[in-house]
């Protein structure tokens, strides 16, 4: 599975973005623990939007499924593509 990537440009503007993404993801999972993975992904999608991060619903679902299966969620920083 591909890890979730953060562009270098975003990381420079918001150096704590990796921690905020992780905390927001955990918060969304905790709030939606009794819901389906699809519902939890929608909760995550809205929580991320609140901190100014836009991620597809498919990526949110992948994040939820990864954490629920006991795997770690790791955000990597890469250079922005033009």
C-alpha cells in the first residue's frame, strides 16, 4: 500500500502538519468507532477539511482501514510536482 504523502510545499508552510494529520485521523476514528469504515472515512474527510487538508474519500477510507487493521499510518513528505 502506498503511504500518504505530504508535499514539501505544505510542510514548509505548516511544519506541524504531519502531527496534525495523525491527531485528526485518530480523533475521527475515535469518534466513529461504532460506524462502518465508509462512514468513518466521511468523518475523517470532514475533520481534515476543518484543518485545511483535502484528501479524497478513497484515501480517507484507506487510512481508516489501515488503522483499524492495526497498522501504523505514516505521512511522508515529498517535493511538490508542477
